[in-house]
């Protein structure tokens, strides 16, 4: 591994994780994934196409090597993902040979629900949370792995690694099961489910260091490139296709930007950056003054936004 | 030295734990600009610091916590300095959330115990020190906070430390560092200050950066609990797990516990590559030289010094539930990757968390800590908690609600499976009862039709079953349709019906079961004959005393109406006699009491009845 020698570390930067540190995180995540599968009747892994999903999938393949992971991947497709994300998803699914289930809330789509017809809160509820519940109910998955990390958001910092969901997929943060040591209680009644977060103890920097170390492919949108963007509420939004309603006379301008997280393109702001390689991203992450999810418009549409979405069943 | 330190903060409510962590995150530049502006908004909305930033809001992530300015659940935060990385668990101070505090302590290597200088040591200070010590945290830092409110008075600081020192000595922490701080202003958190010239020790952060928490030379040999058997094809059979202790290399002799088979490690597989060796903390897949029987829950261990095996333990247990942990009750038991059923055979005592003294106890309530004896339904591989946290810790799960109701640490095995030899013995009622950890008994319900017998009997069986009892219910539904299909409702048939039911109940009691009989059984004489077929205290007559008017009012099957119309003959209470018992063991008034209350009364009487019986069957020897 060479990432630590490609750029200097100054006193003010956080240290690049030592090999043993990343190995420890990797071992813990593999242990969690194996527990989830061993304790499940019908496990599934959420695949959102982002860097965290890429790392989680990589860990799952390691956990069961030389066998393929004994569960399918599930992608909730709002139909508003970046085109490059969908191309990447299909390539990874084909290469890994793992079954990919794609679910879209077609009923809402037919009603004309889009990021432009509804506010982000209601759009997210219908196209992501509602769609997720539909897919989970239809397939009857009992243990659902997701790539959320505790450092992302303050209500996620409170979440267990094995997180109980009552029938209806609701999270009750005040009634979480005590979770001591590495002992996970996955006992449930019919209709109840468990969400499992193998990357709970990873940080954004850890994810990038691991991607560098393991040479894990990620969607090119993470790397800086000239892209067509327009300004909305002070944030750069990429015009990924001709469904984007431009203002009269408005034309997108080309700017060198990249994305720190990936979601629906009209709701995911780009950052101006010249980081075009993983090691440049790592360097940028270490000096960043804003948090990773600040480009996710859906995090800020109400007070305690993420906690409310999670109560209703969002990841 | 370790590159990562996992620590926790604890202490009484309002001593400033969350503010202290907020300060650490703030000073180590882990707070981003957008989080800062959110903090500014939140501080105005929920803050307790007037116009100033309330740093506690950086960690109190739940809406309820921010509204009440308290910490309810443990939060995990991450920060790093050029010296070290930190995973910190911020745990609640309220006694009612002690279980969440214990969750944080179970994986911590060091505890920062926060004390409010203005208030001094609190009950929770002692309680938390004992809990972290019990959970195996060996390093303690005492942050005497709010020193600014105490005028940075050295005497106050020294007195708190002096008062606390005996507990530190008693609990045997490997290191103890008291530090005066002001989380609000930041003094001695990350940088020295001029506030307390008399203090020459380290700042909190430098203490956390420098402390060596690696355990002494660990002499435990290789052990790996098997999580998953990987068998993608005929050619590959690997055992997946995370190494709990020691080191293993290709060619090592290993033993499977339980089972005792010995074989050799053929290869250690990870990703696209094989490794020559692996050590504690690694997640690996091991292939063995010979085909042996290994399943999830087994331990692969060094052949020269394998893991221990037992089915009887003494353990410290923390009760995590509003439902008491009770002697005689059984629970699902999770120990590393092994799942079994454990029965608490005795609560030996409860620990007074303030004084450390032992209190006599029969049950453990929410947040109580006690020492119990456990009997497992089969021998399980383990190490004591002191030797290995991963192989000596377990949780207890309620069989009905699936809630995690207890967390425990194995102190020692009460007997070793290696010493268990089959002895020639007659399999009789006493032996069968002992195997089931219960005393067999016949609970005989009598009462009019629609009096509530079946409702109460069903509920009773559910409660007994949940408590781990082995039960069976005999009622009209499962007897009249089969065994007594040939019988009608004439007086002679009723007598024969009860005679057969009595004999079946007697056989089931002989098999060691708790038998519930739910029949109208209208005649006193037949019930007395039934009683005579059992040993004293083995037969409890339960009279469901519901007046006929009330039964007729309920009439769920419309039988009374039918009988009144004459469409049903020989109906008890209408044209056939019911003789109420003179002195039943239990009389239930279903007009006054709910079914739940009736069941409570029966269970209470049952406990009482069991307590009178000579010792023997209950406690396994």
C-alpha cells in the first residue's frame, strides 16, 4: 500500500490509518456480516451504488470467499439516480455474479412523483422509504444489511449494529435492545425485521483509505471532472439528463466538480474540487471543513430530519 | 502501543459527560462547518448555555435527548489526533438507563468517570465505577469537572480523589488518573491552563493518547468460535470465524470443542490468498486436514490446551429488563456463537452497587447486578470472562418477547463436562423431573361451562411455558375427540370420562410434566378419586367459581340457550348437577378478577406449594 507515501502528513491532519487499524475494522465488519447471515432466515444486502455499498459488498465477498455471498443485493431505484450510477451498478452485478433485485415504486411514479413535483421530504418518503418497505415486504427478508455509518449523522451515532424494527419497519430509538460485546440478538417475531450495519464504526476517511488499499472500484462521479451544473439554493446541482427543468434562458455551466455522497441527482449537490484520484480525495477529506452529508439536501428538510426518516423506516 | 483506544464516559447525570465529549471533538477539530451552524441553531433552540454554544448537543443525537437535555442512549463518536485514534462511547448517567451505560462499557478499554466538583461523589459515581470494573475495564480516568464552579479549589479536588481512592483500590483498576477539568471552558481537556497552577499532571487528551491499555502477556492459546461453515462445493469445506485468542498457523494441531476430535490446520483462507498464520482479532476461514464434524457454536482450539466445556456456571449477571430475572426460569442463552437454553437455578446474592456488599435476593430487577448459578441444556465451550471477554460473556433472551433481558460474565464452571460420567440409574419420576428442572404437578380446573376454565388454563400454560416449564393441557377438545370419543354426557359416561383423564394426567405427571386439566368435572366424588391417584401436593384443585347467571350471560357457544330450549340434555347446571368443591386449593372469582389476575394467583400458589415440598427435584445436584 502506497497511499500514505503519496502525500505528506502535516501535524494538523489526522493520521492515515495504520494497516492494523483498517485490518481491525475489516475483521469486525466481516464478523458482523457472517453473524447476520448465520442468524437470518432470508438475508439481503442493500446496495445503493455508493462508496459505502462498494466497501460493504467487497467485505461480503471476502467474508464468504471462495463462495459467493449467500444473499442477493437490493437496490431501490427512484429512477432519478445519476446515469453513471446505474451503469456502474449493472456492471458490478454482472461481474460479481450476485443476484441483484431492483425495485421501484411504480405506483408513485405513475402518479407523477418526482423531485420536482414534491418537496424532498415527501419525495424521499414515497420513492425511497415506501419503496424500500414494499420490496422488503414482498420478498420477506428478515435481516437487512445496510452501509450506514455512525459518523455520518448524529442519530446514526446512536444506532445499534443489529437494529430492531417492529412490524411496519419502524425504529424506536428509545427502545433499542441492549447490545453488549459482540453478541447480537437477532430473535424476532414474524413481521419484525433486523437492520444490520456492518460499517457502523467506519469513518468517511476509513472508507477512502480502504478503497485505496484494496483497489475497490467506485462510481467515477466521486472523482473531479468537468460537469454541467446549475446553482440551486447556493449548491451546485448537476444536470444529468433532459428531465431537469431549467429556468427560462438558463444554460448549465461546465465546472470541475465531484460528489462526496451519491443519491438522486436533483437532490445531491456537487462540490467544487480538483481531486481526481483516490489519494487526492483522501487528502481533501482530511482538510475538509464541511461534513460529508452536507450535499444531501434531504438531511436538512426538517428538524431532526434523519431521525424522523429513520423512525419511518428509512436507512 | 495500540493505535486505537476504545473508551467511554460515565458518571452521574448532569456532571457534563456529553459536554466533555463535545469539547474533545471540538478541540480535536472534528466538527465541520455545517455541523457548527446546525449546532448554533440547536443551541438557541435546546441549549442550556444561553447564547453560547452547547457542545453537549454535538453528541445528544436523539430528539428526545435534545429536548430534555439528557443522554438516553449510548452514542459512538470517532476522533483522531496525530498520536492515536479514538472510539468513544458517551453513556447515559440516569440510573434508569444503566443498561445502555453497560452496553458502552462492554467494549471499552478505558473509562472516563466524570464527577461534578460542585456536587462531589454521587451514588451513580460508585455504581458506574463498579459496573465498568465488573465489565472488565481496567483503566480509569476521573475527570473532576466543573472545577470553574468550584473556584479551582485544590482542597475540593483532593478531597474527592481521596474519598474515591479506597474504591479504586478495592476494584483493582490497573491505572487511575484524576484530572481537574472544565468541559465548558476547555481547561485541561486538551491543553494546560493557568487555572490550576497546583495541578501538574497530564491533560485529559494527553492522558488518553499516552495510556498503554494492552493487556499483560496473554497466555491463552488459540481459540476461534465457528460462525459459519463454508461449503460451496465438494472440494471446499472451511470454518469461518474471528480468532478470539492466541495464534494459529498452518500445520498446527487443533481440537474441536465439544467433540474432542483432533486434526491439523491445512490452510488459512482469506481473499484470493492463503495465509501462513493468523492471530487474535483476525476474521479468517480455516480448512482442516480431515473430515470432522464441526458446526456453528463449536470452538476450534489449540490441541495442547483446548477450551473448557461445561453446562453449569456461576456468573455475574446484570438485569436489563423490567421483568425480573427469577430462579427457576429459563432463557435463550447466547455465548459467543453458541445458542442454548439456560435456566437460572439459583440467585446467590445481589451486589449492592454503592457499597459492594452482598444482599440476599430471590430475583434481580432492572439494573440489578447479582451472582447466579446457571444450568445449560447442553455442555458449551467457554473461557472465564477474566481470561477472555469474547468467550466468557453471554446474554439472556426472553423466550416469549425476544428481548435481551440479561448480560452475564462467566466466573467459573460449577462442574466440568470432562468429569461427567454416566452413572447407572433408574429413570423414574424424580430423575425425569430433575432433567426438566421442575416439580411435576397436576393443576385440576373445575367449574361450570363458560366459567372461564379454558381461558385461564390457556393463559396459565403460556406463562408457564415462557418460564421454561414443560407443560401439557388436557381438555375436552383434545380428549373427547380421541381417547374418549366413545363417551357421551350421561352420568356414567361423565364418571368414566374423568377416570380416563385422571389416569392420563397421572402418567404425564410421572413423565415429569406440569399437567393442566380443564374439565367441568361436576362430581365431588370423581374429583376426590382423582386426587387420591396423586402424591400429596402433586394435585391442586382450582375451582373457577363463576355463578351460573354469569355463565349463562357469557354463553360464548350458545349452549345455555340451547339447553334452556331443551335442545341439549344433561347440561350441567340446567338439568344435570354441579357439586362445588368444599375446600379447593385455589378458588377463583372471575367476576371480580381478570384472567391475568387469576393466573397470577395460581402461579403464586404454585410457588408456595413448591416451596413446601422437600428439597431435591428443583435444584440439580
